[in-house]
C-alpha cells in the first residue's frame, strides 16, 4: 500500500519572515531538513510587505516565527495567532516535528 502525497503533506507550516533576517535563513534550513523527513505544505509571509501589516504588528521583533497547522485548515489569521501551534526564533528539526505531531 502506497502512502499518497496528500497524507504525507497533512501539515502546513507558515513561516513569518523578512528578507534581511539571518535567523530566518537558519529557520529555512531547519525547515528544509524537516521536509526531507516529512513533507508539508509551505507558506511564507514576508511581514515587511504592506499587505502583511497585521502580521508585522504581531511579529516585528520575533521573526522567524512558524505556525504549524493541518494542511486543510483555514489560512492563518492574526486575530487567532494566540491559538496557533508556533515556534519562534531558533528551533530544531525535532521541535518542528513535535509541533507537526500535535497538529
């Protein structure tokens, strides 16, 4: 029995980032390592863009931040950010996998 790609990508990870963020580059490397072990749906939000002002208001000094949710969940909502399964700043592959298990 083959596992479908839909089952493999049962989680979505949203990365809140900015272009000139060194920690964000490290976070992307960690997420790449996670992807190698467990594929996921990826979404990136540049908080500097004007259309992402509400995210910038939340995470201006906290990037990188990831939200981990089920792939079929509604898009991330700044009003519900306190309920998100999230990791901030520096995180490991194991921490991300644990959040994926929670989701």
